[in-house]
């Protein structure tokens, strides 16, 4: 992680983690989840490195991580902000 952060000149905000994902075909997916966990620090910066087939990488803004850190109910998804979709291919990093 440190080497990739350094090579990409990420000195101001280095990666906390790197997800490496192999997509066998366009139907592969990772279930919705949040990266807002305490072990990743206060500002998680996670790289996602894709290999294999093209796939759609989807992101949506969270207003509160699940389970809700403030004790409120709901899923924490900010539905006022549009979902972002990125097509990733072999060797792409987000």
C-alpha cells in the first residue's frame, strides 16, 4: 500500500488499503458496503485495482455509516446525491 501511494505521489493522502478485484465477466459484482470503518481511520482512502473483464463500479454517498454511528435508523444513503457509475477495465485503478 505504501509503495503504490508513493508511486502515485499520494503523499498528502496515502491509501489506507488497496482492493484488488478480478472480474471474470461483466456480471461479477461486489455487494453494497461501506468503507467507513474505524480501522481505516477518519478519512479512508482506498484504491480499487481491477483486472479481467470490464465491469461497472458503482459508488454512492453515505451520510452515516452502517450500522449508524449516531444510533439513528435507516441505511445512511444520501439519496439527494446521484449514484456514480464507472466502467472499469483490465488494469484500471480508482
